[in-house]
C-alpha cells in the first residue's frame, strides 16, 4: 500500500455487506456495494475503477495488507458489450 496518501477533504467510511454487481464501463468497472434491508438490498456505494486495477485490488485484499507481488493483466483490452448510463 502507498505511504504517500493525502486526504484534502473528509471522505466518509461506508459499511457494506456485499458486492452485488460489477458493470463494464469501457476500460472501467463499476462495483456496486449493498447492505440488506429486509427483502431488498440497498445500494450504498458505487465505485468506478480501471479494469486493470481489479487484479491488483484482489491481490492486495488476498494478501491481507502484506506486500503484494506485482501482477499484470490486460483486462482493459477485453471487448466491451455494455454502455455507460
């Protein structure tokens, strides 16, 4: 993880329970996180990240904060079959 982070304004933490959906947006992915509310799942966060970052994110989470090895993957070269709204 990076030690050179800056937070120029307060960014709230948001509790989520599930990654409910991943949408393709060209070379990016929209991650839709939810919390349960009775029979519904309420969307609480929609995060858009570059598709190429997905492998790094998964690797860092899997390493549980330890130094993750550098991996490369050309996810952004995948064919796009959806439109951003």
